[in-house]
C-alpha cells in the first residue's frame, strides 16, 4: 500500500455549519433586594440565592436582608431565584480577599506547625513587616485570623476568616484607604502564600469607597445584573428616597419595577397627601408598586407571588388581586380606609368578614395594573429577542423584500401566540386607532393583528439604510375579573 495518499476531501468535501446559540430572553421573575449589611463585598455587589437557607447562612437570622428574603421565599408557589445587592450606605474600608482554601490547606495541623510566621503588608501606600506570628496553639482558623489581627492592628488592618478564605480590611474607611497584595518577609516562615493573599492567589484588591446614596446604589446595581424587580431592605428610607429610586426605575431604558412598603398609617387618611402612594400617583409612576402594611416587607411577599409566573406555560398569567401574603398579618380596615387606599392606588393585604384575607387591588402607582406592566414587559422582551435571533442565526440574509418582511411578521406572531397561550392576550374588540386593514371597533379573533406596509412603498432613504418597513401590532389584553354584580330576581 502506498505510504502517501490524497485526502478524500478532493472528491467528497463535507463541512458542518453549527448555528450560533440563540440569545436568551430575560427572566422576569428575579427580585433584587438591596441592603446595607456588610456581608457582600462591594467588589462582588450582587449575590444570587435559590432558597432561604443560603441567605440565612450568609446574613444570619436578624439582618434586614434575611427578613425580607424570608417573606419572598414564603410564597406559594415558591419563587425560584432571589438576588441580594450591597448598598454602601456608610464609607467602606479597603479589602483584600484571599483565595478559597482547600480542605488540605485549611487543616489545623498545617497551621499549628508555624511559630514564627511573617508577611509584609502594603497599606495605603506604606509597607509594614509583620513577624512573630505564632499559631502553635490555635484550635481553628478563626484563631489564626485573630492572631494575625492582634499583630497587624498597629498597621491599620484587621484579618478575618469566613469559613473558606482569609480577608484583610483596613481600619480606616473611605476613598483614602487602600490595600495591595501581601508579600513575604525577610525573616521567619512566610505565610502570605498560605493565606492566599498574594498576587498569584488573591482576588483583586478593593480600595475604600465613600458612602453612596440609595439612588447611586441602584444605578450601580443596575449595571451589575439583569434583575427585574427591586426592593430595599432598610428602615432609614424616607418618602423622597423611595421616589428618587422609583423615578430612576421609571426613566431607565431597561424595563424594571420598584416595590415599596408603606408602614405610615397616615396613608389611610384621605386628607394626607405627602405619603409615598399619593406622591407616586401624582407623578404617575407606572413602575412603582406600593403596599400598606404593618409588616415593613409586605410588598416583597406580593412580588414573590407575581414572580412565580412562567410565561411559557399555558394560562399561567395572574392578577395580584385575591392573592395571599404568607407570614403577613392582614390589615383590619374600615370601608373608608379601604376606599382611601384604593383612591391612592396603594395595595393592601385586607381582612374580610368571611374569615378570608386578600391582597387588593394589584395596581401600580400609575394608571396600570401590575400584571399589565409585568406581562407587557415580558412581551416586549420576547419579541425583541426573537427578532434578534432571527437576524442573528440566519445562515443567509433576510432579504429586504416582502418575503423577508413576512419572516419578521411570522416571528412576531409566534410570540403573540405564546401571549395568547399564557392568557396575557385574548380575542376581543379593538378600540384604538386603526391601521392597515384594522379599524376601530373591529373584532380581533386571534387577539392580535400585525401589519407592515409593502416594501415597494418604503422611502428610498430608508431602504438604503437597510431598514425594514415599520411593523405595527394591535394586541388585546385578556384583562382579569376583579368584581361581580349579581341581580337575583325572585318570583313567588
């Protein structure tokens, strides 16, 4: 047999073209709770949880973040994911976080063998040699951290062990504080590598930070994650603080909502207009969800129920009215108080005289229902994402022809069919302005109508920019029944 041979590709050439992965739709069930507890480092900012046990492990049982998360995860059905974000409410010290130690690296015997440990610190531009670290009698790594803290306090630094890594923090806080990686020392046993605080083993150093306002915090958190809902677990926020956050959420290009609980009983007084609900209504903040309750995190429970909606499932959309708030005590209201709250577009978990309690009314501060905002935000993102994927994944171009536009319309209609399937959209009479073949008063048998003018009518300047003709959609929301009037006529 010949030692050399030609490639079969000369005769039969087969190639595989893998389609790129489609872009994912947003998750409209992610709530972010912002809090000022110093558990999450500013460099990390946001941490995700799938259950209350993880929150308890990180924050303990008394932190505001835990108390808020407990209500969120108490809902039935239980929401799937929660994020907690760090608010740098007070000046923050500089921080150097070491790498995670393996079980072997954390073994006590490895540390008790050291009686002359040393390392060099670099704090706010100054170098400090630390020697004479004796771990021979320590019982755990918390004791190792305590021994280091005792030696480095004079250098303006403290050391802590969190169960998996060592962390150095400066005693001074604010933008003037800084820490860089630890290095070895001239004498004794070098332990910087054992602590995993060197440039080869530690995370990037974090300089000290100034205190930030709640709005500055939210703007920073908005850049860090893809969360949809926001609540703040902090007792110190006033009406103005809530409003600046709500107004930022309202103006932001990425659709989100803000939930706030009102504990001030003056909200039930029709003559009082300086509460969050009244001012949010006056500003028509359609992305602000207010809830009155003696429980300062009641709104988070309501959002937890809303965020269990799976828009891909059949008949899965809900109205927030009539829903339960587990672990929240229902408010006993007079008719006047209930009417005042409704007039201010303030939700409340109210007790009824048939031994039941419900959340009412399921509204935003603007002239919208919660489920309308939630559902249409999903719809906007679903249409946007699927059109992107159509253009992105196509092996050939989408032509600037009527057949190409038809592909766009088909893509949109597929999403609208999902909206019909999940009961966001339903057949009904169109009462808006007409376009295309649709006129006011026409019945939409599918619940929607999609129209685009023929490509031949497109302006040449638009065509030269390779734009598709504008696509217009008419969508009829399914709505929800919130009350019933029944007349029973009796005849003898």
